[in-house]
C-alpha cells in the first residue's frame, strides 16, 4: 500500500521536476553534457556524523516535548507557544550545531544555499504538493474517526489566542517548523544515509517513511506520508535542502492560516 501511495504521488511530479531541473541545470552549469538524470548526483560526504546524530536530535525533540508537557499541567497562552516552538527549534539548532562541530557546516553538508533555481523548484513542487495534500486531507477527514486531529491542532483546540501570539504561532507553523524539520529529516537523516552509500531512491523512501512515523501520530501516518512525498522529491531532484524547505513551507501555509483564523475566533473549529 505504501509503495502504491508513493507511485501515485511521485509520478505526476516527475514531468514538472524533470523540466524544471533540466532548465535550471542548463542555466546553472555551462557546458554540462546532455542526458543528465533528474535525480541530483550526491556529493562525496566528508562529514563525521551519522545516524547517531539524527537520533540524538530526535531524542532532544521528544524529551523536550515530554518535559514541557509535564511541567505545564494546565498550560496558559505563553506556555502553549513554548510547547509548540521550543522542541522544534532546539532540535533544528542542534542539527546545525552538529554540522559545525562534526562536519562542514549546514551550507555544505545540507546544501542550505540560496539559489533561485532551488526556490523555483521548491515553489513548483510545493504547489503541486499543496493540491495533493488538500485532497488527501479531505479524504482522511471523511475516513478518520471524529475528533482526530494533528498534535498542534489538539494543543490549540478551544484556545483563543491574543492576535500577537496567534501571528507568532502562524509564522512558526508556516516558516520556522518546516525549516527545523527539514534540518532533521532531509538534513541530518538524509546526509547520514548518503554517507553510508545508500542510493538516492532508498534515501528518499526511508526518510519519507521516518518523517511520517516520526511525528508520532499513528492515526495520521498515511496522511503524513502523502504530505511528505513531494517535499522529499524537491530534496532529491536538487540535491540540496533549500528546495525541500521551500516546498515544506508552501505545504504548511494553508494549515497555518487555518489555525490562525481559528485561534482568533474568525473561523469555527
């Protein structure tokens, strides 16, 4: 079933990504021979961190979440913000620190560089992913048991936030959380598997599965799998993290906007 989902979501993306990558490769790399594959060739990995680095960052995320949940029995407005923001930012910051201490920094190890070609690919794939995510969410809502929501939605359920706080949460879900999650899953995890010599397809499939499972939301695992496939495609076709960050942020915009409107009382739950 998972292979069928991957095939159905990836195949429509290939035509778009192949055309985009081909055009950007022509503009970025002069004199490159014809016939290049749409999957980016990974660089030789010289960093000194592996899968243990990913597990460490993931453990920091989980432990911070557990400690904060235990510390705030009946959380208030700012404690809710802290519970949403701190675990993700700490884990993402640790991912960057690991590349500095045990590698070559995030620009080289993750390919976290600003290139307009990566931005265009991220926006295009993110737009396609937004459509597939919307359709998958509608189907999941019909099949799922009533009351099943994401972890973020459950934390904010019934909570009316002041406008400033609501905007901060919106910006975190839209921009900051995708960046931090990409640093973990398609940064640390992706780079660790490349260092082991695994093929790009295997790295893509495994990181996609770990991303979906790693959210620890069993009822939404299949939905998360559909959501993350286009993001992984953006990472795979460019070989850099920037495109997947952009695609992830595009994908998170509508959910973040919906939570903003609900938390302000402008839209019913």
